[in-house]
C-alpha cells in the first residue's frame, strides 16, 4: 500500500518542487547568461549590483511573511486546490519576469513570486504527514526536496541551451529562460487539481481495506482531513514552546547556505575561471552529487530514526568545506571546485532530516502545519544574509561569503547535536511510561 501511495504522490510532488526551485533560482543563471555580449539580465534591465541584490531579497521577505498563513490555508482548503493555485500563480509570475525592463518591475514580480512560493515547500511537507508515518517522512521529503538539487543541475544545463537562443524573435536568452520555466509550471498547476489526491479516504485508487489501514497507521494525523478548523489553543502552544525555536534557528543557519548556493553558484563557478555558458554548465556536478547524498542521508535518517545526527554531520561537513574554500588560494581552481561540491552536498544533505524533525515532535495537525511553516519561514533571515555575502568585489575567491556560510552551518550543526541530546534526555525520563517518545 505504501508503495502504491509512493507511485502516486512522489513523482508529482517532485515535479512541483523542481519547478518551484527552478522558478526562484533561475535569476542567478539569468544574471550571467550571455554576459559576454552584454545581453544578460542585469544589462537588459539596467540594474546595478545593489539593485539586483534588493530584487533577490524581495523574494525572501515575502517568502518569510506568507509562509505560516499559506500553510494554515492548506488546512482549511483541500491540499490539491491550494497547492494547485500556488503552482499556477508562481508559474505565471515567473513567465511574467521575462517581460520586465527595469529594476521596479523585476523587484515587484520577485516579491509576489516569493508570496506564491511561500506555501509550496512547507505545504508539501505537511501534506506528507497526512499520508506517511514519522519514520517514512524524511525519505519522502528527500524525494521531492532532492528535486531542488536536480533543479540546480537542470537549471544550469537549461540555461546553457537557452543561451544559444539569444536574440531569437528579438528576445534575449534570459527572457527565454523565464518563459521556458514559467509556462510548463502553469500547466502542471492545472494538472494538480485533477491528479493530486488530497486525503487517503478520498483516493479512489485505495481499497476500503487500505483506507482503514491508513487510519490505523497514522493515528492523530488520520483525522486531519475531517478537522478543517484551526485550534487556537494548539496555535498558542506551538508559538510558546521554546524547543521548537531551536529547530527554527537550526534551519535558519542552513537557509543561508541554501540561498547563497542556489542564487550564486553560477557566479562562484565563474570565479573558478569558467565564463558565460561554460559557467552555467559547470554548476551541474555540485547539484548532481548533492542529489545522491541528500537522498542517501534521508534514507539513513528514516531507517535508524536519526534526525539530529544526520543534520549535525551534514552541517559540519559543509562548514569545514566552506572554511577550506575560504583559505585556499584563488588560483587553486580544482581544489576549490571539489570543496564547492562537498559544501553543496553538506548543505542540502541535512535538509530532509531537519524538515521532518520539527513535525515529528509535535502532537496535533494544527501544530504540525504551523511548526512546519514557521521552520521554513525562519530560514528567511538566513537566506536574506545569503543573498548579500557573495559580493562582486570579493571575486574570484569569495572568502567572505564562504566564511559567513561556514559560521551559519556550523552553528546549525552544533545546535542539532545539542537538541538531539536534549530529546534523548527526555526519552530517558519516560522509561516505563506509555507516552509517545521524542524523535532525536
């Protein structure tokens, strides 16, 4: 039965997040696409480096503000309708950026893009809690989260191909990039209304016996489809539980690395001596390796019910890789590229465990929806830092950016180990009781 659910849910959720990540990060590719002929996005829109960074930040501000409200809407409105609406909206906004000609237009559409995408990631995580047990979630989250790393690889390859269309029908290559990534997203959003099931009891492809088995397996989350009201007491409890804020701070640290690598990988690779279209192509291997690492780490996390150790080790590995990059000489191109691959794998490798961890340790569907959204929302400040740290004047080594990333992910790794020991201590005190144990 679980395999049957996997076959239905995982492909479409992976496609949704692949398109979501492409639509948010393609601006990093657009920044340098066809730069050798001054046909890149920055030249076409006459944006300064400072204005370009503001446009990046506008997305993250909206992303943080609308995270929690969007996820609470998911509980009120059926998941397929709300997720479908969000996908159609951010696909249309992405395609719309192709028609911008100035800083104001780009920034406005990036803000609304952030508002639309805010609910996609936490929404999918909460959606999986309606279908999977705790020890099944990290691997499934990784299945669609890995599409973010795949998007990084695919985005670079697509930008390389689209770059050869520069000037076609009078449009620069970067405009074609937004069109080719936005329009298919709208089509997928329409399909979600018809093909993404909202709840197990509504799935026509599950037998009556399988539906009952789902209710028995999921316990409290099995009633989430029936209870569409918000519990304000559960919301208050979620907002005043201090240990959840440790989860949020950990994810905030990881968010700095995720945002900076997603948006500036082409720029970092350009600092390794690869220019224009070749820089796009060489962004592919770091994400391809990260895909394998992230999926493997999530499977280990589920199999052994380990969230803290996987997240902590991943962050520490990324931190060490960033430190080494900051210390290497600017001409050590091969070594810097290898440690960029390791850093990317470390940053993304811990994300499925961190996303599943916070939902594992709450006891109601309202708290699960809100805590998942807040976990992602708190990454906003970290991501905002991430858009500022790879400065043009620091090229080609970008020592400051690597050092700041190292500090953030090492903080996250340290807190992950600390929270793990805290949950293990709570579990030792519960020996001999029938209380539900905490996931460490």
